[in-house]
C-alpha cells in the first residue's frame, strides 16, 4: 500500500496514530510503528523531560519511524519543540494551533512536519510555511475539534494544497479508509480505535466505555468558550452543558474539566472524567493488538479499492 505518505515517512502502511493526550505514550507508539504504521507520542501538557524519556523508550522498542505530537496550546510547546530536534525525532504532528514559529528550526533539522488542521485556510498556510503533509481532521474526531466534517473538509483541503493530505475524524475500518482515498487523501490518522488496542495503557473502564458507546453517545463541550472538545457523554458533559446553557463563567466551566482526561485515562473515572473519543466509537467493538488492527484495516481497504490506482 504505497502512497506519498508511506514514501514521505518511510513506513509500510499510510496509517498514523492520533496524538492523544495521556493515551499516546511509548507502549502504544512503539506498537503502532512496529505494526507498520506511524506511532506517535503525545507531549500534551506533560513536562518536557517526560517527553524526552518517552522518546528514548520508543527508540529502545523499535527501529522504525515514529513521531511526537505537540499540543500548541501547551505552555511548554517550545521546550518540547527543541527536544524533538535534540532527540532526532523523525516526524512531528501538531494540534490546537499553528506551528509556524517552530517550522524553520524543524525543517533545518530535517524533521518531517505534519500539522493537524481543521480548515482549508490553515492547510494553505501550513503548506506555505513548509509543512510536508497535513492531517485534515473533521469534527467527528475526539478531543479538541473544528467545525467541518471529514467528508466536507478532506476534498476541499485536497484541492487547496499540493502536499499529501491525511484524513482524520470518523475513520475506524476499511470502509472509512477507502472513503478517505476516494476523497483524495493519501493516508489516514486514527485515534479512537487505538485507545482500546492491547498495547494501550488506558484504564479498562475507559476502554469499556469506548467499546460500549453507540453512535449518539458523544457530546461537544466548550462551544461557547471557543475550545470545543468531543468526549463520551457522562455526568461531567451533562453538568458542563447545563452550566454552559446557564451562561456560567469560564472559571466555573474549567473547574469541571480540570484534570478530567487524567481522571478518565489513569484513574478510570469515566463518570466525572473527560472520556475523549470520536463519533466513530460506535464502530469500535473489540480490543485487538496494533498488528491485528492494522492488518484488518489494510485488508478491508484493499478488498474495497485495491488495484485501481488510488494509492498513488
Ligand atoms: O488538537 C487536536 N485535538 C486535541 S488537542 C487536545 S488537548 C486538550 N486537553 C484537554 C482539554 C482540551 C484540550 C485534545 N484534543 N486536534 C487537532 C486540531 N487542531 N483540531 C482542531 C485544531 C485547530 C483548531 C484551531 C488547529 C488550529 C486552530 O487555529 C489555529 C490558527 O491559528 O488559526
């Protein structure tokens, strides 16, 4: 399954793992890379030295390419941006902002840069400042999201840039992956399904919540604050949405989500925590290894669209 994305990154299959805060640590990243995709460590809001340690641990487990995701709203994004260069990380993905300020440093160091974008405008800006590819992430995705759906965003980004486009948001099987190709993407980024794989260290309660979730079980909090976040509905999302409707202050709302992702991922508190997941959670039915999942995605996609020249 050779595409411009597999060539660019030196990987076997054009499947990259989402940079999920707290979830995307070295066991998962190494598992995805060893299975022929691109594993990602999420720096999120973690201390920079934790990120360095995670990078070194991935290198011990695999010789294959991997990446680090930098959450641009984080206070220590710059420190992590430098660590990526020092540790010779082959690929960086970014989220929740524009990585323009780090681009020159990364390009000079030979780091491949793949910003995650939720709009055509940002995709164009990223191409202009030297991005190697973009992930076009639809609002179906989990976590911090934009407004456009994947169906709408991907073909418009494909038309607007000449660099390869990787589709994200709502993809969890070969049908979604084949659809992404038909829309013009040359790879996919998958988050929600990787939450429940065997290599994922996420608390069992979180995995079970994703596996049990139905199509209508996610909610978007924070639309009024300008930071919309998709998570599975629970006591926290219910209270948050009620308070948002009542016009609560930013401080009041933040109290509800403070440390919420850690609560869910580490402590397994899926009632008060933030159980971030995409709308496609309804399609995620069982826990399997990274290898099994990637093999399943590739064989399903091949059966649908293999051999017709779309993977070029
Ligand atoms: O970044 C994501 N998903 C995320 S980040 C995140 S961290 C977090 N943790 C706890 C609470 C809240 C957030 C969780 N999920 N996806 C990529 C993405 N980027 N989606 C949307 C965007 C985006 C939005 C606006 C990128 C740029 C942007 O504007 C930038 C500009 O300057 O125009």
